[in-house]
């Protein structure tokens, strides 16, 4: 509450200094905004408590990532586990063996430390100056100030600090305290770059609207249903953020390209998502419909249910947008070929097994991330190879059949390999690497 009050008074001080308001008018406006400032504070408390509640449901699965975050903060001199009564490495090992996670008070402490670390990292980064986050400054202030004083806000002397605070809360409350650090480990990206990639994912898929729609289900659906929905959205954020991080790390991408990239991805999301029934193969469409049905039966409205149920498929739209731009083909044609190849090569089963891979060490995690990045590249490359020489009037099934005919021997070997792997039932990093190798052979064929 004090933060809001101070930042509002600094802003209105600029307005008074500009002669646009008297001290008396300023005092009256401050009094008018009392209730809304209280609501803004309660809203922050609501989302932080929500984050702890959701994480508590997945405490066992999160423990390894949370332990790595604690060790990272300790090495950086930002956390003393003994003083904060957080579990030692030995305690963590015992809890892992007993299938127990952090307690809610322990996670609350770690959440606070993760926010303080991320806030400082954002302050040291160029992210607060990025046009992508400029709208978040206006969101921080009460509505009467947004409507009348958006220009003086840009001159606020604590503009960077406000944005770093707001960004930190918005992201950590929605995706968890370990999220940014985990993606740092997987990609070696800086915290600011990860936050920026998450903002891009938010904008492309209009995730603020999705999050608020799930919030609106309070006391209308079971809380475990809401929790699962939030987790599905967080997975879409992760997949999309990783995609943007890989693409933005390319030397060929500059600031102007980022604007075009976002526009292409947003266009693909808006145009293709309503066309799932026409674009998806029968098996994928049936699985999507079943996931949607489960949510609708739980009390979720149909439109929101399909948004949540299609999270994994939606992430593929980024690849489709990039291939369509590279090959100069219609989005619908590229999507049809991409999904048909996915059925032929069993992308869904591969993705499920890859997601289930254990990563007991940092090096295992890096190896898995590298294999998944190469797998994503191969999906794009194979789609482009099936589109080679085609025009927009071609049918996706015809193009995929012609692609199959040119790779008969390699596809037979790939099918035998996949059948052998499926028979084993398990998942391992070596299995993923072998699949990547065979898909690379299909690319070369």
C-alpha cells in the first residue's frame, strides 16, 4: 500500500509542477482513489496466494527445480537456508525419497526471495525500456490516473522500478517461483531475455484474457480444475518462451525483425485456432475434443475450454507461422502439412515421452533441452521439405503422400524403430537422441 501511495504522489507531483492540477485538486483525487488502491493491493495478495496454492498441488514434481533455485540463490549470496528455515540438500533428498515437497510457508519464503532476485535482474536489464512492456506501467496505476496522466507516467523517476516490480509479480505469480531460473538452466539465457520471451508469448496468445477468464471461475468450478487450467497455460508460456528465445538468439534477428515476428505469430494464432476442426487430423481432433469435453463437464464454458485444451497444439502455431513466412505459403496449407506429418511421424507420442524424461543433473537437463531444440528444428525442416515446389492450391494430404513416396526406405526404418521403442514403454534420453537421429535422416533423404 505504501509503494502505491508513494508512486502515485510522485506522479501527481509532476502533474502539479506542470500546472495541470492544484494541490487541492490533487488531495481530492488522492482521497477518491483510496478504495481502488486497496483493491490493487488485495489483487496482488490474491495472485500471490493463488500461486502458492497451485504450486502446493504439484509440490513433489516441483521440489527438484525449487532445490536448484535455492542452491543458485545461496551461491549468489542472496539466501541463507539456515536463517530462513529452508530444507538443506540432505533434507531435500529425504523428501524426494518420501515423495514430499516444500511446505507452504517454505515455498512462500522461496517465492519472496525469487521475486527479489528477479526484480534486481530486471532492473539491470534493458527490459523496462522495451516497448513490449510499456502498457504495464499504465496498468500499475488506478484508472483515474490512466485516463488523464498517461504522458507524465512515462517521466516518472521510478518508472523502471515500477515496471520491474510489476513484471516480477505478474510473471512469478502466474508461472511459479522456479520458472525463470529453470529456463535459465535450460537455455543459458539471461533473466531479462526470458521475461521478454514470456511477454511475447502472452501477447501472441492473448494470455491475459485467458488468465482472467480462469480467475472468473472462482466458486463456479472445483479449485483443482482451475489449478490444472493454470498449469496448462503455464506450459504454453514455457513452450512459447523457449521458441522465442531460440529464434531471438539468432544473429539474423534484429529489432525490426522482432516486430514482424510477433505480427506473424499473432496472425497465425488468430487465424488458425478457430479452424482446428478443418486443420487437425482425425486422431488429434478427437483428442482435443475429449480434453475440451472434460473441462466443459467440469463447468468451464466451451470457448475457454478449447483454449485450454489446445495449449500444446497452439504452441505449434509458432513453427507454422515461421515456415509459412520462409516458404511464402498460406498458413492453412502449412498447418495441414505440419499436422499430417505429425500424425505420420508420431510427434505426439514423442512429445509425451520427451516431457516424461528425468533430468537428475544439470547436464542431463542441457542434453534434453538440446535434443528437444533439434527436434523442433526438424519438424520445421520436414514440413518445408514436403512443401518444396508446391503451390497454395495443393492439398496437404497429397503433398505428404508425395513426400512419403520419396522416402519409402527411410520411413520403413523409422517406423520399425518407433515400434521397437514403443514396445519398451519407457522413456530415456538415449531414446530421444535416436529418434532425433532418424528424423535427421529423413531430412537428408
